[in-house]
C-alpha cells in the first residue's frame, strides 16, 4: 500500500533508475518509522537529461537532501553548492545534504564501509588488496586511505580503470597505491591485512560467479570484506569464513552508509539493527 505524503513531512529521496522495491528506501523508512521521524524517503526516476531540473525541483520543494545512484553520481556535482572532503577527492557524490539552504555533496559509500571495518580492525598502517576499480572501489580506496591505510593494491581487469584509481589515490591521499592486472587467479600477498571485493562479482542473479583468486593465499589473520549486499552470503564471504578470516558482508556497508545519510539529514543516529532487519527482509540473510 502506498502511504500518502502529507505537507508537514520532511522529504529526502534518491534520484536514480526505477526499481520495483528499493532496498535503501525500505531500510531508511524503517529507521524513520522506528525513531518516530515524520520524514519520507522517495525513490524518484530521473533521466540524465533532467538532472539539473530535478535538483532545482528538490530545492524548490524544500528537500532536506537526497541520494544519487548510477548514472548521476558524477554529473550531479555541477548542480551542487559544495563538496565534502572525500566526495571532492573521489569526484563522486552519493548523498546530498541541505545545510542551511546549501546543497552539499558527500560520499557515504566508503564512509559506511570504514565504519563497518573499524568495528573489527584499526585501520592505521594497514595494507589492503582491493579487487575492482569502479565507483565502490574508488569510494572505499579513498576512505580507507583517509582513515590511515598505508598500502593499497588495486587488482582490476581493466588496466585503464585500475591505473586511474591508483593515480587518484597516490595524488589525493597519503597512502601508497599500486596496480596489478587481474589475469588468472590472483594470490593474496603475505602480510596483507584486509582483502576487499569491490567488484560486482557475486551480485544477484549471477550468484555463482567466481572471484578469481587463490583461496589458499587467505590466512586467518586477514579481514575479508565484500560489497555485495544481494545476496549477503556470497561465495567469497563463505570461502573467507572457511579460511578462518573475520568477514564483513555487503549489508554492513549498506546499513552504515544509510546511518551516515540519516545522521546528515536528520541529526538522529538510527538503530542499525532495525535497518539491517529491514534489509534482510528484502535480501534474505
Ligand atoms: P562499477 O560498474 O563502477 O564497477 C564494477 C567493477 O567490477 C569494475 O572494477 C569491474 O572491472 C569489476 N567487474 C565486474 N565484473 C567483473 C568480472 N566478471 N571480472 C572481473 N571484474 C569485474 O560498479 P560499482 O563499483 O558502482 O559497484 C560494484 C558493486 O558494489 C555492485 O555490485 C554494488 O552492488 C556494490 N555496492 C555496494 C554498496 C553497499 O553499500 N554494500 C555500495 C555501492 C556499491 P572492469 O573495470 O574491468 O570492468
């Protein structure tokens, strides 16, 4: 059943492609409901050609902010009044916050990841292997570097994207990044602290797709993280658990980036359990 909006409700939302059931909307509205916040999170289909008008519309309608998904994460920047530090370094925005009438672009993807990771490991002086060089890898790479990681190895199929991310990290952060072309099974170097799948391998419906790496190169001291929220228990997550590693699944990152967005918009820190339970209803656990 669609609930009617009423005029006293505060509005946030997401500008992106149409989806039948948007997990982020389900998660954020569960938090609003739990904390008795009279707010609504709307899923709004915005064509790339209409993005500027959509942002002007959000201003005119007093939106308190909005998320941006693909394909708007970079294009939205020219319509905003300013950027937070990491959004500026990575050149991509997934969360816009209305601060005293100014629309400021932030990036919560990597911040959510770092919060989930910091629960189990202190990031200072840590070395990372990051599979992928797309939007999620970029957000994670920048944010873990800003949080104190010293070494980041980018393993990516496309050399161009891999090298671009390495250049961005070396130029914009104090971490040392290097690129390895992903051919055949990658072997995790000894001494690696954190291994991250930031590719789309394992995402529904291709849940049996295999991340090409040598499982025997994982050791129990390593922390392993997967960005895939659907399904949360990917093959990579299961392999890492079998190897005795501590593991973070993609729901942890999604919940934490949702928490940060709600904090930015409302000033309230929502209950993570309520949000995770809402996501598990959508994705299963
Ligand atoms: P992009 O399309 O920007 O990047 C995809 C990445 O995956 C690229 O590095 C690409 O490599 C790699 N890749 C895809 N298929 C293969 C393959 N078969 N073999 C090797 N590499 C492959 O996507 P995003 O970075 O935006 O998103 C990636 C994933 O992150 C998505 O599944 C998304 O669901 C998830 N995500 C999760 C979030 C969360 O909160 N949990 C938040 C944001 C994203 P190449 O460059 O060679 O094409």
